[in-house]
C-alpha cells in the first residue's frame, strides 16, 4: 500500500470507521494538557496537541494492574487457587502517538518481550495494538529526540505515520498491521504531488528546531566504573527530592513492584508502577538498603538510562528525548545537562 | 529583584571565604523557562552561580533536616517560618544556620501564564519586578506580575522573614487579606457536592509524592504510605487510597504548614493540593489562634499540649 492521503474534513469519518472495529485511544484534552484515553466520540480526539502529559505507556503497562486473584473460603472449589485476572486484549488503535513514544515502546520491549522471558500481558497488548503516529511540526524547547536516535518524523515502532499537511494528513504505511488497519477504513485518496516537497521542508524545520542536546555515543566509550565514581553525581543529586515524577511520566521507565491486597479471605496480586527514586525501591527483606542515600539513587537513574542500557543492548540509550522529565521535575534536574556532564565532566556551565 | 541576586552572591562569597559556613543553599539559573534549580554552593567561586528572582518558589528549607555542618540558606517569608518549625522540631540546630532573609515580592506561577497563552510555548521570560516580559517563537508580551503570582503568594500575609541573620532587602508591606474564601466556599457545599468536588480534584493524582517530597515539613524517615508492617495505605491509584494519602498528609501538616506552595508547584499534574492543607491551617488558626512558625518559641499545637487548649467536645 503506497502512501495515502485524507483531507481533514473527512478525518472524522476515518476515526468513526476505526472506532467501528477498534478501541481507539487518542489524545484527549484534560484541562490545560492532554492524556491518551479511549474515546467515545471522534470529536474527543485532539491531534492539535503537542504531547500528552503522561506518556501513553499506561496503555500497555497500566499503573495498577491486577495479576491474579484468589479466595480462601473453605467450601469454594476454587479456594486457594490463584486465578489470572480477566484481561481485555481486544484490538485497539493508538491514534496520534508521537514518534518518541512509539520508539519508547520498542525500548520497553527489550524488557518485556525477550527470547527467554515474555510478559504475557505486554506482549498480547502490543500484538493487539496498531500505532498510528503523528509527526511533530511544533516540537517543544524541551524535546531532544534527535540526540537520542529518534526524530520528529521518525518511523521506528510505528505502524503508520501521519504527516499534517495543513488541509489533511498524508499517511506513510509502515507495516502490514498498519496496512490492514487503514484498509478497514475508507475515504483515503492518493497523496497530492506537492505534499512530499512540503513535508521534507517541515521535517527539516522541525529537526533544526530540536537541534542537539548531547551525544550519548560518547558514554558508550567511557569506562563504566569511572562514570560511576565521577564527582559530578554529588552536584547533580543535591536538588533532587526523590519523588517519582520523572519515572512515572517517562515512556521508557518500566520498573514495577508486586504486592498483594488482602481483605479477610479474598485477595488480589497487583503489579504497580515503582520508582528507583523512592527509598523503598531497593530495600531488602533483611532491612539492608544498597541505595539508601539519595546520591546513589540519582546516579542509578541516569546511569541506567544513559549508560547501562546502552552497554547491555547496544541500541542507544533508554531515553527517547520526549522531555517530559525536564518539564515535570519540580527542581529542574535536566537529563540533557546531566548527559552533558557525563560526557565531559569538566564542564559545569548550566544549559 | 536583580539586586537580590547580587546581594546573595556577595553574602555567599563572604560567608564561604571566611569559612563562616561550609555551604550555601540557594538557587542557580534553570535550564527551562520559569525554573531555577536548588543549588549548594561550597566554594566562593561557586557563589557566582547563585540567582534570585520570581522563579524561586521551591522551599529551600526542605533540604535542611539532618544536614551537618554550618549552612547558609536563602529564605523568603514562608521558608523562614518552615525553618522555625524545623528548629522547634529539632531537625536542625540554630547554631548551624546563617539565614539570608529575603523579603518576598511573590513567586510567578508558570502554569497560570501558560494557560493564558493557549498552547504557545514561552521560551524566555524576564522578571522585571512589576512586570514579566515573556516571549515565544512568534510572540512577545508584557504581563502584570501581580496577575500571575502563585496562588499562595497572592494571599500571603508573611512576606518578610520572621527569622534571619542578615536581611537582604527592605521589608515589604504585609497585606490584610481573607485567606480562606475558597475554603469557606467548599465548607458550605452539601456533602454529595463536596464528595464529587474532591473526587474530581484528586482524579489526576499519580501518587508520585512530589507534593510530599517538596514539602519541608514532610521529613519522616518512613512516610505512613510506605509503612508495610502492617501496610496502612494501598499503593494503587484507587481513589480511597489516594484520598487517604492526601487527607492524612494534610492532617500531619496541621499547624506546621506555612503555605509556601511548593506542593502545588511540584505536582506534575497540577492538582491544587493546598485546598487540603489550607483547610487544616484554618482549623488550627480558629482553634488555637496559631500560625505555623511565626513565633520562635511556640510549638505547633498538635506537637504539644497546653492546659488552655480548647476542648469543645467536653461541653
């Protein structure tokens, strides 16, 4: 299927037809920001957004997910048996996801979908979902996707990429899944010839605006132990208040905790978002905590994102440059600045 | 406001070179607009990184509990009251501190400004004192600073530090204002209306605990939400658990919160958490005639017992 085009005046119909076959998650306005949510009406989808406040990772990795439930009621034949919680894996579409977030899911796959270990819910949700992305023409000053190996028109991890041409959307169909999803709707036509030159221009403009933050490849060359022992961490860590804002908003943060909630003889086993920023994160049952100090936790976060992940998977950092942590951090700890310090510790100039 | 930057730098340089203090807690210029980063200057040369403007809303007293050595700290009115609470609760010793008092003209609320702009991103902002000059890719505007203050700053009645070793500017005039208009409006709601109001308020909460961690009065080594033997509060985003966290935190702050606004500033999803803490502030004021941290020799009422404490329930 070659690239196709839909006029914005016909786009509502496309969404309607998608909704006929899929659960559609789209950016929904929520006060002064947006969040991805399932829509009940095409008008709820607002593709005029910049990016969602929370990342869309909750679509595949919910903040609180019931894994199993059980009861201990004597007479019940199911008593004492952990029963997998019912899940909904019906086909869904995430409409309007940004290239950075789509790439993030690929990075998360390295954790949830490996040769030896597969998270059954993550994998099935991923298989049931078509990602229809929206290229960025108006990046924020906090975006730095290009430095992280992505870009405003990047196609990694997407099934379709929509390019806003003003009057309509040109759709680059990237995968078989994307093709099947779009074939389920109608109203598309072929791309008007003037569009490709225009989109190349817009892509270049967006890329120029984003610029370069720092080069993560430099960190691959650096000795891990030296980076670990670097004096920069003492300075970086001071402002941090060890909340979970950065980790919860980050599309490539996946860490979770498992705990049971029990009431009398009924219980649920839950998977919950956890954060390496929280002191409890590494608290052992013995009472020992290898990262009891804030400096250890702050160092861990940046080393994981920018060094360990690179060394382990050989595919770039565990960061897509979406900039949410930069916007959300209450004390302005800026991963771009930390990256610069890691790459060249002598430099202590801000921004 | 520029003058405060100069004064802080001079004071910090002096205190560090004379070794009067081991470190100075202040702010350095942030990497994004409307933000500054809390900074610990340890060498006289580092003093030149210190700045002070209308983007210094985070309460630096948050960093004091359990610090060792001698520390200078830049403190506006609310911060200084938080320091008094820390002193009363033995979280730091007075001898360790050199307080650089800053009479405050109020802090800017970036969300209020962003909301006014309908999606355009502010790239630069200059705080000129009476105005804030903002500019983006294709716009420039001058805003009246007073219209875009943090909500707690707009109703502040303690702009001048109540404790200090050096005052870095002329005291500002305090205002007489009704601090509890919004609280009374909620109090007068019918129970069902109130329940829906709070449910709506708390809905975006993602339990990141930025509010708690930005708060200088929240310094418990193990917060009640992290207790596990037994577990008191669930860690999902179930509304009951989320309410428990916010309500109980507000109660723990009763008579200790100085309304510095750091909690609201820190919240990544913009929840007006001060609606909980202000309610308790009002209760304590009415019951005990007490304002947190204003007098250096009066303990917060819920930290202590006095025979004249009101006991209306005894009839």
